[in-house]
C-alpha cells in the first residue's frame, strides 16, 4: 500500500494533494502518469502548468526537463508519502533524481515554496470534503 492509493480508485470525485503536517492543500487538480507511455510523456509538449495542478509520476525516481518550455518544481516522495527531496524552479535541460523515491510530483515553478513544502513533510491524497463540512485537522 502507498500514499497514492486513492488516485488508483478514482471515481467521479477529484482528490486533492495535501501536506499532512500543515494541512495545506498543495494541488486541487491531480493528474496521474502511472503507465509507461504517460510516464515517458510527462509534461512534454505543454506550454505550462496551472498553479493548483500536479502531475504525479509513479513509480519514478528520476526525471528530466529536456524539451520542456517552462521551469517546474519537482518533489520526490517515498512510498509512505514522506518528501525526500524538493527541487524548485528546475529549468529545461536538467536531470534530477532521488534513488529512494517511489513517486515524483511535478508542479508549476514556485508552487512548493508557496505551500511551504520541505523535505520531511508527508503528502496525502484526500477526497474532497462535502460542501459545508469543516476542513480536517492537521495530521488527520
């Protein structure tokens, strides 16, 4: 079992990605690249990525930005969602990796810093809360 399980069971809802330690929503639009074709393509060919969007690539421990037209933040996470490494503002033509990573989350440049994300934090995928319900407390 891993922290991305809710994304595998996707129905009509759109789960969000949170920093569990601070209860900060990192992304409201979560795309997945879980098969070899989508992992290979990644963000290539796109003109950009929305500030509230993330591409989750798994299994994956390294990425490149050759051929990309914009900088990105790259988050390397362990199977349990623990952030191992954050590479911010990664420009085109670079390679980055983390040997222990299970997944890579690619986001718009600056998104990780705006959310206060750092190595050691834990990421979780949550279903959207019903309208009018309170937000979950940190760590829940």
